C-alpha cells in the first residue's frame, strides 16, 4: 500500500463518530501540553535561582572565570534531577493513556469496535491488567534511549535505529495480550524489530508525510494535535495492519 492509501484507510476508520474517537486522546494530549509548560517552568526556576545568587553568564571572560561553579552545580543539578524524574513519570502516564487510545484505534480500524464509551475506553489499561506491562515497556525503552542520548554520535545513531526497530511495539503488545502470547518486554521489542527489517526507510518516509502537522503543533504549543493526532495515529495503525498482512 502507498502512503496515500494508508491515509485513506485511516480517514475511513475515523469517518463516523469522529469527535468521540478524537476524545480518546484528550487525556494524554492535555498531560503532554502541561508537561511542556512544566519543562519551561524548570528552565525559568534555574535562571531565577542563578539570578538570586548573582551568577551572570553574560559577563566578560574575566567575570566568568570568577564564577563559583560549585554553587552553580549545587543549584542546577537538583532541579535537573527532579525534572528528569518528573519527565520519566509523566512519560509513563502519558504512554499508558496513549496506549489505551491506540488499543481502541486498532479495534476500530479492524471493525471490531463501533460503540465508544469514553469513561471506560480511556481507562481500559487500568482495568484489563495491562497497565504494568505498558509501564514496564515504557520505562525500559525510555531508559535505554536516555542512556544512548548521553553518548554522542554513536549513541544517537543506535537510538535512531532502535527507535525505528521498536516503532511497532505498542501494536505488537496489543496482539500478544489479545492472543495470550505475551512473553515479556524483550519478546515484544524483538517482534517489532523483526517486523521492521527492510521497512525502516518506508516507515521513515511515511512519517515524513506528516511533517507539516508536526511543525504546526510545535508553533501552537501542541494544541492542533487535538484534531491532527487521531489522523496521524490511525494512519500508524494502518501501517501496522498493512505490514502484518504483507501489503506494504
């Protein structure tokens, strides 16, 4: 299937009762927007603490040499550590809610789900015992990516490679849970990796077709995603379905 055909399949799946399908993503979207604001708040807190301590990095080279770097680290490091911990926690929560939405989207795309009960469907991962599996998968992948980002060039290249290799993990997890074939995090990741052999470039180019929507969301603080996210996410479900049916 071409990118256009995948997008058309996504549009068809979203055609009826679009508002309810859109609202399935409202919780992770709101948390993501709030997290972005908190990230900006952390930067402002660091700057405020530095200003209170009369530390100015905009001075002359001589002035910079007189800065008490021990004090700078004492101010900055605790805030950064707290920010990282909060970021990991919110990433897990956002992913759990987003995964619930994706599980619903898979069923909608396959024609297995017609009626949407927002209160039930948004919280489905808390009720079907999949919460901890999703949380564990998220923590492992995020921790690995975080550590790789700390390694310049080589680590970045590996992170990008794994990002594409593990891109289908959410959908693989759904099918393994549904078919009682779940055998742990690495089984999910390795299945996704096997699926993406020879398809990473196609997946990258498919994602590239949404670049305009991504840029629009950045400029407007993520708010446009309320309307665009259902379309992009259902398109990714269409990609997965085409892949497992050998139609790509």
